[in-house]
């Protein structure tokens, strides 16, 4: 289904200009501000995960196998987009689910032997997911042409942010790539309208991801609190996967809303 938005009248353009301006300030203003910030080096303690147990010959087993949900959700989402792809950002959604499947492989590879070089393969597919989500949402809430034109440049910026960190030990651009698309979600929901229902599930997905970051920060404390059953980082994988599954469910359940319906 191809959705063509009605051309905006001059008065409407003027009335809505502040929304686009605010969004542009958040996205491009934050990007422009990065050089003014001090470089952010990778903390080598990040690789010291609390749960290092070996099962069936697999080191750090729970942190490794807890990436499996990403592969399953990535496959389900890609199949759905391929067979009955959601318009108008079908390509961006497909890239998102490809990125999720690759996150499963890259993160498992990293957690098998955690160090900065293997972390590259964890973060590369993550940026594909973040940037394709960014392009998909801009295409659906603003204009499908924006999403289509932005998709591959955005993905390249995401991949470049990981390589920049790897070569310079500076995480500033990578942090921007990870968090700005998530910050844009509530802005789009509050300031703009899409042609689809069930957008509230984006808030659910965002909530799961916030919880995932919270448990990641409490890796060892959660392992102690659960008497060694599960660590915070393992929960982080499962909660982040729940966020991805929420996006998948949103795409499956939503329906097209004609413009005169709101």
C-alpha cells in the first residue's frame, strides 16, 4: 500500500513549522554539539560481566544464549515484512529485523570472549537496528520520502560510529546513534500523526529498552539478589528482545487510518 500525504497548504506549513524545527534541533543540534564534548573512552571494566559460568563448554553461557530471542524475532519480523510488508517504510522495517537477527550473532560472539575487538561485532548490527528504526519512524510520521532517502545514509552513519570508536576509542558518535532515535520516539508521538494505529506500542517498546539499560547497570547486584540464578546483563538481553517483539506486534496488529479519520 502506497500512502501519499496530501500537500500541505501554506498556512498549515507555517503552523507546523515549529514541530519540524524542534525535531531538527534535537536531532541535528545534538549531533553538532558532539565536538564540544570531551571524548568518551571505552571503560574496560565493561567487559567484566558478573556471570561467567560455563555450561556445556560454552563460556558465559547465559549471556551467550540469551541472544537467541533476537534471532527469532528478527526472522519473524523479516518474514512478515516480506510477505505483507507494512507501508510506507517497508524497506526500513526489513532492515531493522535483519539488524536484530545479526545482533543475536554479533552479541553471542562478543559474550563468548568479551573484549573490545569482539565488541565491534556486537555494536555494528545494533546501529543498523537503531538507524533503520529512526528512518522507518520518520518515514511514517513525517513523509515516506524522508524515510527512504535517509535509510542508507543513516545506516552508514551508524556503522561509521562503531568504526570511529574502534579506531579512536571515542564513543561520542556511537552514544548519539544509540540514544537519539529513542529520544525521537516520544517526540514523534507527541508532535506528529501517522497513518497507522497501535503507535502506543512504541512506548511499550521504549519502556522495555529503558528497563534493559537499568538491569545492565545492575549486572552483579541482580545476580546476587537472585542467588546466582540470573545476572542483570542476561536480563538486559531478554528485556531488549521484549522491546523488539513489541515493535513486531505493533506492525502485525496495526491498521491503516485514512487521513480524514483524525
